[in-house]
C-alpha cells in the first residue's frame, strides 16, 4: 500500500460570525498519492481557493481549520507559522491565479527564484543560480539564462505565469497546487500551461492539485475530480467518468452553462438560475436546493445529503439521486 502524501478528511474552514462560526469550507475529504492528480472544480465562491490555502497554512488569520489534514501521516492542523515554513515550497508549493500579484515587481526574476531556493537549501549562490536557470527551462521559458535579468513587468502574462511555475518548482516540492493558474490567460496559452503541468507531473513525479471553474480544462488535466458548491463537495470520482455521466444537478448545470470547443448554435447554453449562496448560509439542507430544478420537497431544505455510490469510485451527494437515481435528474 502506498502511503498517501496528503490526507484530508471532513476538513472545515470557518470564520467567526454573529450567530456562531460560519463554515466557508465544510466536509472536504480526499487522499492524494505520490504523483497523483486531483481537480477541484466549481463556481467562484465555492470554497476551492480557501480549501487550497488551508492545505498550505496560508488561510486568513481569522479562519479556523478543523478536521483531519495530514502530510505523510503528520498532522498539519495545529502547526505554528514556524512549523509550516519548512513545508511550504520544499514539500508543497502553490501557483497562484495572478502571477503579477505573486511576483515582486521590484526584484528581477533571477533574484526571486534564487532567494526562494536558498531559503530552503543551504547552497552557494552560484549553485542556486544554476538551479534557477534549470527550473526556468523546465517551465518552458526561452533563453532562461537571459530571463534571470528580466523584471516581471518586462514579460507577457503567459511568461509571468511560467516564471511562477518555475518558482514553485525551485525547491523540488512533492505536491504542486495550481489555483486557477490559467484563468487570466487566453485560450491558446491556457492549453500550453495545462500541457506543461501535465508533462512536469510525469517528468518530476510530482503530485498535482488543479483548481478550476472550467470542466473542459478538468478533462485535460485528468485524474480525480471533486466538484464543490457553497463550500461542500457534491460529486467525486474519476474526472472522465464524472464528466461522461454527471450525477449531481449542479455538475450537469456547470456542463450545460459553459461554452466549449464543441458548443454549437443549435445547442444553446443553459445558465444555472439564481446565484450561489454566501459562505455558511446554506444551513442544514442540501446546498444547491435553491437553484436546483429537481429538489426534493421537504427533504432538501432540511437534511444535508449523504454520499451515494453512482458507480465504482464515483460518488454523489444528492437527495434526488438517492431517491430516483439518474431517471430523476434533468
């Protein structure tokens, strides 16, 4: 049996509220093995980024993380800042959505990567510089030696994101979290970045968590998929299996509402009605009930659905699926 790199069970991230703690992430559970892939998908505000930040211990100071969160069997929930520091970058690294905000505009690309390397490795500056050139080349930047002297403002958006990827690779982590790392890029550059991350995962045998609202990109990344809504996981399984046969009304709604390369004029997009609820406002019922076209009256408003087995390795948290199966889904 392979020991999981990351074990997450019933993880919750809550904030103080007037009537008690407000859970912005509630009940996330998964395991990630060495070299594994997990895609976390959902609309803005579904808790994806907050969940990922809690995996690195960089959630807001007012947030409280509870549940099980382990790295190679070591509990991370109660670590102090000093205890987190050796793990960040060296074991778990993150690529943020906006490289402009992630990179320091006042420092050269080389200075930022070299400083990151030397923060985790006791090595001479020349050795760190050689490593910086190496990771810039891994990230697909042309003439990586020259790029050391560039400042972020001198690079295009796609090149800045490649620098951010190189920065994440610099200390040799075993897990990379890409938090909406392609959102601000055009479609062609998005495809290049996804292809790059897939290649790096294989070449370096590094695990990958890929966060997105785009289910087409989720299919390109592959691996396991966790669909989140209002801070709660609602469907989980192999990404190809889930997208081929989505069993939660929300997952189906996401697929119908987003344009893809296969979208035609003959098949109009169907937006999900209404708006996602504010964090912690869904109460005890099914989180999607107010926007769901097939909500079970008197049940969805009162009870949180448990997990049902849709197929081997494919689970869905939906009262309608539990009651009627696929026949009851729109």
